[in-house]
């Protein structure tokens, strides 16, 4: 299982149909609507105020875009692309299904356990702010260590700034979420989606919410990311250099459901491959994550039970196959369904 890119490449342009294993039961209909996401300027003096506005005006933002964030998006995307374009035997040195390995190259989510596969390969890394230098960065491209370290440092900095504001958005002391996150970890995932002969049959990534706390996504100009608002799916228009931000499950749990992690998925297309790089800032893997006590009362009882991010991740991943079954029967999915699994 060398991945979908290696398979598509090996067909030398002759692949005319989607292999059975990649045919998603519910397929993927075209969506013409676009999500209207607030754009917040990180370099502006009013950044904090604008973020609070976005939090409130858009119903506690679930998704927004950031500009002037100081992240060298081109370098990050170039490194990821060079990795995916490297020979398969080199990439396979990093191949594993184990989700907590510091560097994981894999395809779909958990291929040996999945009946159907997603149309993407990915390179995933777990990073800690204080040990970026000691991280076993991929050996190629050679610039990965420098570019990746700088990128991670900037994401940690930006994420902490946002979490201060988002604590206040919950009526809490500004450092309350940071305290709950304790020694935060950053999971980065570069995703490569090859062009697909029949985009209606396959999915780049199945509908999911992110398991972490705060997600930052860089995408190239191809498009394909969609999010679900209410009953409908909306395209997220790729805007050059912009970082798409959304909340993940750990923030939904900590905020006792006041912040929502949003359901999103990725479509593929027949004309072009697509690249994205996600950064998932999350709490310490071993901190107990439960609704912050100040947000729990008789009127607002705890909606989620306590568990560590480390325990949550594998359960969530094994939920993916269930999601497909649920979607196949046209049931509407939302994190509340996932969360109710975990509530008392
Ligand atoms: O490719 C994208 O735009 C989003 C990827 C994503 O949702 C993820 O990696 O969790
Ligand atoms: Fe995601």
C-alpha cells in the first residue's frame, strides 16, 4: 500500500475509473455554494477585537480566514510538495499506520482497517515547541527542518494569541484555555490529493471534525475543501496565502459545547492534484480534557466526559468507518453525535 499518488503515477495517465476500494458509498455531489468566512487581519491593531467580533457575529466562529499571519506559506507548501514528489521508496521509509509516531507517512486514515479508502496520501508530524530542533524531520527535502521549525514556531505563537482571546470569548480569564491545554502539541499534516478520474465516486477526505483544538489550513489554489453549515455543504474558496482556521473537538469539549468543531470534507477533481497543509494545535496528549468547571452549572451540565487527547484520537479515528456507514444511510452527522458517544 504505497499510497494513492504512487498508484495514479504508475498508470501514466491511463487511469480511467476509480478502483472499487476508493468508491465511497454515498459519492460526492457537486456543490455550487460558497461559504462566507470572515477574514481577519493578524497584523492589524484591531486583531484581537476583530477576532472577538468574528467569534460573536458568526455564532462563535467555527471557521474564519486569517491574512498577514507572518507564515511563509510558499516555503511550507513547497517542502510538502517536494516530499510527495520524491521517489516512493524514500517516502516508504516513513510509512506507518501508528498515529502517534513523530513522523508518519500514510494514505487514507488507517488503510489496513478501512473498507473504503480516501483519495489522499499524507505526511503527519507531532511537534512540541521546546523540542523543534530535536524533532526527527524528514530527510528530504533538506530544507524541511528549517522551514518546518519556523512554521511551527509561528503557529504556536499565533495559536496562543488566539486562545487568549477565545478564553475571553467564553467569559473566562484570558489564560484559562492555555492552562487547560497545558504543554500543547502541534500535529501538522500535509495532504496530497492526486487528480481523480471520477471525482463523484471518490472523496479526498470523508466528512469529519478535527480532533485537536485549533486547526490552521493552508491550501493551494485548486479548491475542494467544503464545510457543512446547517444541512448544506459549502465550498471554501481558496484565497492565496490565507490560513483557514477552524475549531476542533478538544475546544468543543473544553467550552462545554459553546465552541463547535465544524464538519468538513475534501472533494477531488479530475483536472489537477491538490495540496494542503493542516496544523492542529492541541492540548498536551496526557492532560484530562473535560468541560472547564466554570462553564458547567445546573442549567448547563457537562455535555462531555473527561478523557485525554491521547485516548480520544484512536477512538475518533476508528469512528471514521462508522461515519461512512452513517452517511451512506443519509443520516446527518455532527460532532454532537460523536460527543454523545462520549458523554456519561
Ligand atoms: O485538505 C484540506 O483542505 C483539509 C484537510 C483536513 O481537513 C485535515 O487534514 O483534517
Ligand atoms: Fe480536517
